[in-house]
C-alpha cells in the first residue's frame, strides 16, 4: 500500500475504497429519505424559515402561521419535484 522508502500514497487502494464506500452509503441514505435535491433544499428552506419565525423577535407575529408555512413549503417542494418527474 505504501511507496518504497516508507512514504504512503494518498490514493492507495484502501483509502479510495473507503471513500467510495462512504460516498455510496451517503448517496443511498439520501436517495432513501429524499431522492431529489429540489425536495431536500425545499424542506431545508422551509425548516429554516419556521426556525426563524420561532426565534427572531421581528417575526413573532407569524408564529401562529409557522405550521402552515412548513406545510406549504414542503408541499411546494414536492409539487415542483413531481412536476419535473412527469414532464420528462
């Protein structure tokens, strides 16, 4: 695995196989839970928006609508992903 003289190659087979495994494992988990970057970022943005509503004093007037904001945000991200899937 190492080079002559005791130096190790940064791209040795063991390290590359480990990185490939981790990348593939992360990709499989992502595809299982989410499947599409549009869904992921839509849900992440919706959660961030609800967190801001709950924690920023200037947005305190919207706290009653935080659940609706979350449902609408997640629904819109799913609609956008579905429309993309059915269009092509």
